[in-house]
C-alpha cells in the first residue's frame, strides 16, 4: 500500500509563518524610521562659504595677532559683530581700560563657531572671560529643534572649557526676536531655560537680557531692535550695562 505523506508539517509551517508578517513589517518600519533620523548639524563643525569668509578670516587673524593674556573675548554672530558698528559707543565704554576682542561673525550658527575653534580661533589666547552669544540663527524655521540648539551651545561651552580652562565663560540667553511673540520666540525661550542650567556659579555663568529688551506687553521696540533682531545703539547700551557688573566680578 502506498503511504500518504502527511501535510501537517507544511500546515504548521504556514501557521507559524503568519504572525511573522506583522513583526517583519514592524521591524522594517523601525529601520526606516532610524534611517531618516537626521544627525544634529548644530554640533558638526562646518566652515562658512561665500563673501562672509572674509569676516571669518578677519576674526581668525585677529586672534593670531593678539596672543597671550587679554580681558574679554566676545564670541557670536552678527549681534556680537555689531559691537563694531551700532554698538561702538557702548563697546568703548564697556571695554575702556580693558583689552577686549570681538570674534562675532554675521550669520554664524553653533556649528560655524565650533569650526572656528578647530581652526585656530582660540589658539594662543589667555582671556580672563569669554562672552558667548549664539543660537539665534539656528532657530530659523525648522532648521534645528530646541534640543539641537541646546546641544550646539553646550558643545561650544565644552570646547571653551577644554581649550581655555582658566577662562570664565558667560553664556548669554539668546535674545528675543520678532515684534511680538511667535513660535520662534517660544523656541528660543525653551532653549534659554535649558541654557540657564549650564551655569555652575564658578567657571560658567548665565546672563539673560530678555526682560530688558521687551516691553510690558511682550513686544520689542524699534528703538532697541530696529529690525526686531539686531540691536540699536540703545540696545547695545542695555547689554553693556547688564554685563558690566558681572565682568567686574569675574575679572
């Protein structure tokens, strides 16, 4: 008699295979999600391109021309660079009798400052204090999340502490921007709340000028920020007056 082959093993295999389909799909979905997670560009050093490289080269050369001890270095973007134009009078008053160096580069983001650090910005310098004002350009549109901006500023502070261990760091809260409250200003507020926790009361300090720059109704006056982003001479005077007591304490 011819034996009939049992189909039970095949059925069992088929049954066991059914639950594997959703699991496979879930795994594939997770792999796809992982693949689209973007790296945080705010912590990856990159150089600037275009005409602004002239300014970048200028501040790098400024560092090379002024090696050794100095009182204060200012690091940041166009708002810091503006000490040389709209803020000149306030700068001369704040830095009169002090050796201050301006390392502000218009348009810089955290990643650009990190690149400058890796390419000689701090080499040979021995400042007593470093004033850091960076992050507003990272907040544009959806370029960076709050967590990414925070990580970028943290990376800069770590670099400053590692490269200039005797230098006291003053982290400025990112200035409010826009005539009235907006999602971008809300993003900045969240970053600032986290930045405040970087202060250790000894080598890292935090200074928030926000309340001094906005009116009682939350708006910003054109007398302080003509374009609701960059400071006027009056705005720089407010900055200088807020910074002066802290510098006297640190220097």
